[in-house]
DNA sequence: AATATGCTCAACCGCAGGATT
DNA sequence: GAATCCTGCGGTTGAGCATAT
C-alpha cells in the first residue's frame, strides 16, 4: 500500500514564518540537506510545519542563491519573450533567470509585466489568444483595426527595406526554428509580391502580403519609432474584414529598431 | 489625520504525474 | 496492477504596506 499522510493539518503551524523558524530550517538543511524527503523533514528539524511549507520556504526564500530585489530590464525582456513562447510555465522561465524563483517570476508577471504587455497590446488593438501551438504561441491573434487600403507609395519604413536579418524579440532557438520553417522576406520582396498597404495614419500603419499563403505584415509606429514584422500561418484568408479572429496561428512577431523596449512600453502604461 | 483603494509578495491550495508500496 | 503518497507546479489569496483622496 501507499505511504503515510504527510502531516496532520490541524497540528501544524501556518502563516508567515518567524525568524526563529527560518533559522531552524536553514541550519538543519545546511547540515543535513533534505534527505530526499520533505514530509519527514519538519519533525527531524524540530519544526511544527508541513513539509510542503518547509520546501516552499526554502526554495522561495531561504536558499543562499536566491536573488532578492527588483527585476532588471534584461530580466523583464527574457520573461516577456519566454512568456510569448511558452505561456505561464513559470518554472521554465525562472530556470532562465539566475537566482529567481517561479513564484518570484509569477508575482512579477502578475503585478508588473502583464499590465505592460496588455497596455502595449491595447495600443495596437491586439487582443490576447492562446494558441494551441506551444512552440509559437505569442498570445496575439485577433485584430480590430479599421482597415483601409492605401497607396503603397505612402509607406515609410523605419528599417532598411532590404533587411531580412532583423533584431528579434524572440530568443535565438525559436528564431532559428522559425527561420527554417518560415524564412523572412525583406520589405522590398513583400512589396514586389504585390503587398498592399493598409491603415496608415499619423501614428502607425502597416503593409501586408497575402501572396504566399504565409501572411506577412510590416507594422510601423511613427511616434515611438519601431517596426516589427508578423507572420501568420494556418489560414489564407484574403477575405479578411475587420477581424482576424479566425486565424489559427501567429507564428512569430519580430521587432526591429527598438533600442529600449521597456522605454517603448512605458509610453503605453496607464 | 483618517479612510479608501491599490499594490506587492509570501504563503497556501489543489492538481498532475511520477514514485512507492 | 491498484492504491496511495510525494513532489513540483501554476493559480489564488490575503495581510501588510504604499499611495490617493
């Protein structure tokens, strides 16, 4: 049969840890380690706590390699990027940030970064979407712009129109994978393929190419100074109207000319 | 100064999957 | 193979603090 229950919840202390309890747990673990059994640990260490609570306290707070304090911009960018790829797999994201725990990353996301991303998405009228494709779920799918075809001569990109090797927001692994599957076209190539320009106003606009089955669009923001390219697969919907809600997968979003992405987002907050 | 509201983050909860008996 | 437990994970909560009114 199975093992004994881990603890009697009516007999263990709950709530915030006292400095004395922290010391007891820390001293015990530094001398003895976990012994491979968190459930038995509190009794051995002389703590009236559930083993699960001890584990959490150690992993999230007492471990010597934990980094306390605010997140750097570089860490923010890593979180944003990885969240775009894999969603809320906090332990995986935390593993890419030295000294940060999944709880830390999760809290930071819920209190800071989510708002930042939502503000940016609202600005571009993109609503969130959970793609079923785990490798490419940048969580953006449906548009609600007012579309109007414009003369392509009026398009002005901030990036080199011959450029295909963009600075990417997504990490290298995904970039390589995506490049193999869906190579980037330069803006000139897109225009030569009969791209149409849509929705340019005083602040932003973009060019879209439906000729390949993989829809590409260049978006550009004249106020904040960045371009980015989006690619879609899974649908060849040339009869789009005011929404892309039927699009199945957004492959990737690639950005260029964002010297300080955090600075760019700041303008969208509140 | 008092109260309301918002924010942060440590801690808990419940579940899934693997391990153990 | 079944029953049960353990571990790790993501979601959620709520106390305490900060800021606004």
